[in-house]
C-alpha cells in the first residue's frame, strides 16, 4: 500500500461526516463501495478510506497578468505587518470568526439581525491567521508564533484542538489556509509550507508533506493547486499539493521585502492578487489563473 495515498476518515455516527470533506450522499458511497476506493479499517462506526485512483494532474496552467499598479511609500515600516494582537476576522457559510489577541469568538450569522456568539475559546498565544474549513466551517485553523492548531467545532460546547505545528521563532507571522474543497490544510513554519490531509474532524498526521519556502505566504487557487511566495523573492510558484508536491508553473513579479497573496473567483475563473512591498514602493498585480486537469 502506497504510504502517500490520500487518506480520509469517515465517522458514520456523526451527522457532519457525510458532508465535508467527502460530500458523500449515502452510507453506501461513504463506505467506499464505488470503484477506485479501498476501505481500510472500521470500528464503532468509523472507517478510513484511501483513494486508489490517480491524482488529478493539471495538464495546462496559464498565468496572465490582467492589471498592475505601483505607488510610492512614505514609510519604511513593514506594510504587511499587523500590530501585535491586532484583530483577525473572517467568515464562511453561516459563521464568522473573530480573533483578538489569543481569544477566538465564533459567531452564528445565519440571521444577521439576530447574530450571536456561539462560543469563545482561547488559543495558546496571539493569533496572526485563522481560516475556517470549507464548505460549512465546522473546523477552524488558527496560527501564531506559538504554533498552528486545528479546532473542531462539531460540538460547540466542547471544542477540541489538534496542535499541528510547534512554536515558531523570529520576525514571522505564521499563515494558514484550506483548499476550496476542504480536504487539504496548508500551514507553515519559517522554512516550509506544511500540507495535511483532513478527515471528518482532524488532520491525518501521517499525511504531512512539505514545500520548501522561506517565510512563506500562500493561498489555494484550486483544490489541488497552491500559490506560494517567499519573503524577499520575486517568484510565485504554483504547486500541486496531493501525494508528492510538485511545482507546475513559476511566475516572476516585482521584488519586495514583503508579499501578500489572496485568491478569488471572477466571471472567467480564478484570480490571484499579489501585493509586493518594499521600503520605497508597493506594487499590486492581479493575475488570472487558468488550469485544466484530467482524472
């Protein structure tokens, strides 16, 4: 059995299990009875499934510059750096997440007029990044110099955490991001992006794989496609993330001491916004990412 096959955990006793990440529509499907899957273990309603099919392989990847602007800067401070303990806010589905210092508030926002706090929890230290897991935000990853932790929100009254990355050191703001399909989590330390496959509630520790990158910033531009930039480097590498990570395209932009990436969808596909900042100027580029794959 290949040790790098994707591994998914399904808990058939959990009503969330047939949603993300597998999105199975029946217990028969969840048991892996469709061609190309193998049921490995079970017990008390739990089962592990390995996908024995081939990875989707991007056959073409096009990176097109659609807009660019540069402005002068009058300060030598780091533009991308947040003040210590600055609030971090994000939303997904019917939940919003607010991190202030080391405190995380989870809001129920399905009815905006009656939005309320579902739970409040405290991380191991000041939070610099947090990301809810698609599609339903029933887990959230939080990161800081103290490390990176995956919080399970299935039982909102008894939150459980899984520490994935230990303490980081230095002038560094750890980052974290989920793939759009919720199956992969990207975390980082000062020298690597670290990827994890996800079960219904936790990360599979045996699936850990790394991408070399110094003080990285990254964002997913597809379920199996990660854009990675390094501090002080003009290049952005596009990595296939499943099984053994591999670079499939490199884009060269302006050089900056700091870099920020964000992805989104427009009418023609995925866009990647790149902000490169140096002491005297800041450059923003918008790239259109087009890729096709085969099963």
